[in-house]
């Protein structure tokens, strides 16, 4: 049986670090950088256009540090849809061009998606019959004309 002195004085005892040795000091340095950016932002909010890219860069630096040290940064990877890509792009553009430009872009996007989704012809809108799943439009005389989903009349 070993006594207490022999147990604690073993030189072959191995110390196992759960976290990489340099991770904590790097994260603390990045926290200090972000705190300085927030201090500048609080002192003068009108510096936001110049400080936001610094914040973005600091966040990317933190992510890079975590990934370099083997720390997982995402617990549930989401499959990105085209709509997600458009939203992210709009958010990025909003940061670049400001609120007025972003509202113009949102309006343009809505008009574009409305024009792509609506099937308007010279005579009027194209309707779909829910029972038969056929398309038709109403001409100038008020008659229902069978057509395809784009408003092109069907040949008899």
C-alpha cells in the first residue's frame, strides 16, 4: 500500500489539459479588442460605419481561433436555402449602403418576386382553377380563355 507522500510525489504523473494551452489568452485578447470597439461605439454611435467592419473582423478572428484549437463552433449545421442566401446578401448590402438604399433594394426585390410570381397578360391576371388545375384568363369581353400558367392561350 502506498502512503500519501509517495502518491503525490510521483514524477511520472501526466497532466492532461482539456483546453489547448494558448486558447484562453487568445480569447481574452479578442474579448479586450471587442470591448474597446464597444467603448468607442458607446462614446460615439456615429462611428458605427467604421466600427462595424472591425466588429465583424473580431468575430471572424474569434471563430478562427476556436476552429484552429479544435473547438466546435456549430452544433446544428443548417442547410442553407436560396432564400437564406438572399437574406444574408441583403443584410450585407444594408451594411454597405445604409438604410435608404436597403429599403430601395427590398422594394426592388419584392417587385421582382411579385413580377416573377404573378402571371399577368395584356388582358389581365392568369387564374388557376383549383378543381381541374387548369389555367385561364378573362379577356376584354369577359370570356374565360384557357391558357398555360404564363398566360399563353391554349391551341384547340
